[in-house]
C-alpha cells in the first residue's frame, strides 16, 4: 500500500525530498453509545483499516492536499499561517480545523506541506472516518514540525477541531480510540476523567463483524447535536431541583430512580434514561468480559440497541432491520448499532463457525427488506494513529 501511495504522491506533487508515511485507523465502539459527552464510559477499539497519509514539507506557507477518495475536486489548498473557515471547505474542513487548533495552542507551522490521503473507511458509516482524518493530520503536524505534544493532547485538539471548526459537538470517544488504540485490545474509558485501561479482547472462537447498512448519514446535519442539547437540558433541570451534577454519567441507578421525576418533559426523560442506563451497561459489560461471560456481554449489547432505538431514538429502519436479522441468526452472541446513528453500521459478536452463514443470511434478509446492498467486515483490532516510516 505505501509503495503505491508514494508513487501516486510523486505523480501529483513531484519526486524528490524526504517523504513520510502515516496511518490513522477507524474505530468501532463495542458498547457505550452517546455516553462520551454525557461524562460516562465507553468501550471502543481501533480497527486495522483507516486513513493513510504521505506528507512532505514545502518551501512556502501553503498546504496542498490531494485525496484519492474524492472523484470530483480531489485537490484542496490553504495557507497554514492564516486558516479561515469558508463555506466551500467541504472535505478539507477536518484538516484545516486541526491546523487551526494547533496554531491556537501555540503550535504554528513554519512552512507549508504537501499531503496525499487515502482512506479505506466507508464515509458516513459510523466508523469515524472524520476522527481518523483529524488524528492523521495531528500526527503529521507533530512529526513534520517536531511539535512537543503527546497523544492525549493530540486527541483533545482533534476533538476541539471537530467541535469548534467543523461544528459537530461530538464527545471524545472517537478521537481517543483512534489515537490511543492498541492491537488486540479495547479501551475502557471514563470520558469524565479520561482514566482508561486496556482490556484484552480474548474472544477465541468468535469474530467481531461490522455490518454497513450503506444508509448514509451526515451527523452535523442530523439530530446528533440536538441529542446532546437535550441531555444538557436534563442536567440543568436536575440541578435546578437540587441534584448537583455536571453530567448524567455521574448518576447511578438508585439515584436516577430517585430524581428522574423532576424530568417532566417526556423527551428529556427518555434521553436521560438512555444516557444513565447505557453508562451502567457499559461498566457491567466490561466486567462480564473480564470474567469471561461473553453471552452476558452480548445480552447487554442487545439491550444497548433497544435503548438507542426507543429512548435515544438515534436508530433508523435500516439499522433495526440489520440488527434484528442478526439477532435471529445462528451463532450470534449480541448485536447493536454502533456510532452516532441515523444510519451507518452495526457491530455483532458471532461464533466463528457461523461467520460465513451470518454474512450470507443477514445480507440476504437486509437486501430483501431494504433494497440496499450491505457490506460486511470481519474486524481486526489494530494500533492507534502514528508514523510508519520515512522514504
């Protein structure tokens, strides 16, 4: 892959000079959805496919980017010393946002650079192609300009870029999983404190299968931000009634039962119910996994989807059809939607001996009911974003 991209880089930008290669993975969240910005726990892992980048410094202050994934208008450029948000930014908004946030924190580029990108994450599938690009740009900036930043700082600045520049009020789940990923392990992360631990995924005779509904969604234009605002509104109502919290994720089951009566707006109650119950499910699920109770973990995955569908209302018919087809398939331990919702992907734990049958059976039922052709990936768990070498 790298040799092919290096040849493409020379074709687009010219040969010569030291070129550096970088890789930033996608991520899948096993459980803990819409809990990150609610100060709760998540349990994601980095994937072994993602976004590649080749970069080389320039002699001026211009950043020129070529994307092999974009058929129309694959070229974008902007001055690194004066980044301004523009209506026609399009796909380069993520890269520009990272450069601007770095500069706002005192990490200013002393030159421009050329960059070629190629991603293998389906856009709009809920596997964090945007966060993958943000961390790719972060590790490129750190390496090219020798910025003294660690991965946690880059994770935080990448999230800031998406929040402040792109306008997507995401939590830190995606960027953290992509930056801090570790091969063969998932990350149990407390999004309130950023305390984390790696949990080895010893699944033995099981596969993690990602099912792409190919129902695209754009989260910035969806109701994602609206869900976050509802949760923040629920916190304000509880605080007004003497419940002193910053996030819904601070509430345990007993306390929530005692105070939920203050949430008289039925929508706010439903949103809060998911945020609290999903956080508790995630904590329990990781403990079950540590104890080797894979069936119990799978049951909590199923319950997570029901909550996302009914209380948080971020599922969609296509996701529900794929998940229900998975639930009815032999060898399935658990299945749920993953990512922000409104389309995108499901994640399923499936006995390896049934993997081929699962893909065939679920694919046929999904296509019959939706007229859409799904894609399936047997997920490999990879390392986080970083440099792969100089050439």
